[in-house]
C-alpha cells in the first residue's frame, strides 16, 4: 500500500522538526526561543514539496492543491505535537515542560497538555499561513483558466 504524498511529506515535516529540536537541545540552545521560530522552514519545505509534486502531475486546480497543501502541513503539525507529548513524558512530564516554558509565552506552571494544546493552535495557524503563502506563490507560477486568457 502506497501512502499519499501528503502523509509522506507531513512525516518529513515531523522528522525535520524533531531532529531540529533534538539538535537544539543537544547543543544547549533549547532555551533560545527565537531559534524555535525556524521550525516553520520545515513546514514550508514539506508543503512546497507536495505542491511541486501536484503541479508536476498536472494538477493545477487551486482548491484541490490548497486542500492537499493544508493536509500536508497539518499532518506534520499533528505528528510533531504528538511527538512533543511523548518526548515530554519521557523527559519527566510537567517538570520538563516547566523548563521549556521559562523562556516561552507561558506564565505560571503549564502542564504537558496545556503546553501542547497551545502549540497545536500555533501550529494550525502557521500551517494555514504557510499554505496560503505557497498557494499564492504557485498560483502565479502556473496558468489556470483565469491566467493568460484574453477577455
């Protein structure tokens, strides 16, 4: 059984984000919150790979490509949040999250689930924004029935 390219590229996003955060932790840079912003590059990469594949296959319909791109980015986000939850519990649960939240947006003492749900909402928003930006990019590169026709 062949997995859809959206899931494969979502898994690539997950692997990229996971390795990036493990590398940051290994290098002692996990407390530098601005480095966490670069994870969006992996979402761009995986989503763009899906769209590039769609256009190479001749699929130029805006709506179906948008759904495909959004599914790719959301699958990467959901897998990454699931990985974060598992990793957090392996590292000590709420105690590990408290060490992360000192340099993040939270006040007080968030639990693993509170932290993960907050990051899930952030991830969903970033997935939608990445999808929108890439759709604008790809829509202008390839002609559809609205581009290149004479009125």
